[in-house]
């Protein structure tokens, strides 16, 4: 059975107007699409008023790396151009994993190779996967990443009230981590503040790119009192060695001897990190 051919009829403009007047929804209008103002992207939550969060599309660590190579070109590029940029970067990075054979993360080389492919394909990745890939790319590309891992705001249902109560701003906001040991950082290489899962990157808004070197010490030292937990590097040493080094600092108290080795190790890591970050402002 064949389908009968469709018959089209010409309709005049006046007839279209007449039809439209019979439409019961002709007075309805589309709701205005709200576009986020640039002020809303300023990173006040991180005490970084001179920086804005630049969204990465598609999200991921590879997108972060593509963006920082040439931010202006990245944001002006069409989707198919960005895809090609990601393909080229993924291939280049996988080849560069051979260079990791002579580094401190040589044993992770195969995993980092696989994670580059997983990131490109947007495959599920664990938090440890993200950290390992950031670490590998930092070493291969001589980049210094500060990672922002925000705490998901939970909703608490109280049994005595139907209205949900959300955790207020005084609660834990999240963690701040270093992709590589900050004690080894140098002003020779760039510092980037990025989302842990590669969804955004902090870019200068009212300052020059080298501004980060002048503020990173005070910023990282102060933000730990604003609801953020800074994961300081731990120093590999015996407890006796840790105590000996910590005694040289004015913050030392004899009662600190009772603290665990892990606590002392992180405390010394904080002191040494802040010393390095302060030197970047020189």
C-alpha cells in the first residue's frame, strides 16, 4: 500500500494573521533567560575578588590544560575546534608519559596514560584518579595546580519541621589541595587555581597573571580560617627529626611533643610551604 502524495495549499499572509487571532495562547510570552552577570562569577567564596571562575566546556582536566594554553582562543573556538584541540592534547600527553620514567611518580606512568584516555572519553573517575592525573600533568607540563574541592551542601530534614534546613556558611566549605608538593614550587612555573573535577579555572579579572605570586601566601594562610581545610604536605621524617625542626619555630610549645607523628608532619609541611610561597613574592 503506497502512501498518498501530500497536497500543499498556498496560504496568504492575511489568512495567517486570521488563523493566529484564533490561537487561545497568542498572548503568552517566553520567559526571559537569565544570563549570569560577570559579577556573579567573581570568586568571593574563595576570597579572590580579583579572579573569576571561567567555566570549562567540555569539563575535565584536559579542558583545563587546553584553556590555559591560550584562554582567548579557547573561548572563541567552535565546539568542533575544541574537540580537535582535546584530541591533539590527549595524544601529546600520552606520548609524554614516557618522560615520567625518571620521575618520582614513575610507578604511576601506566595509570596516568590510561587516565588521559579516560578523561578525554569523559569516563567515570574517582577522586584519587583526578589527583593522580593532575599530578602527572603537573610534572609533564611544569604546571603548579591548587585544587579546590568544594563540599556538597547537604539538606537536613528536621523531624519537628517540614521546612528543610541547609548547612550555613560557617560550616565546612571544602578542601584545598596541591597537585604536587608545594615545597618544590618555583616562580619559574605558573600557578593555577582550578576546580578539582576540572569544571572551572580561576582567571585574573582585574589584575595581571603574575598577581597570583604576590597573594598566594596570604591567601592560602588566611582561607583556612574561612571554612576551608588546607591539605598541607606531610614531611617524611621520624618523630624525633620533626620535633627537632619544629622547635626552631616560635609556634612551638613543649606540650606539642605529645602530638602524633602525622600531626607534627603536617604542621612542619605547613610551615615549609608558607616559607616557599612567601618567597614567590620576592
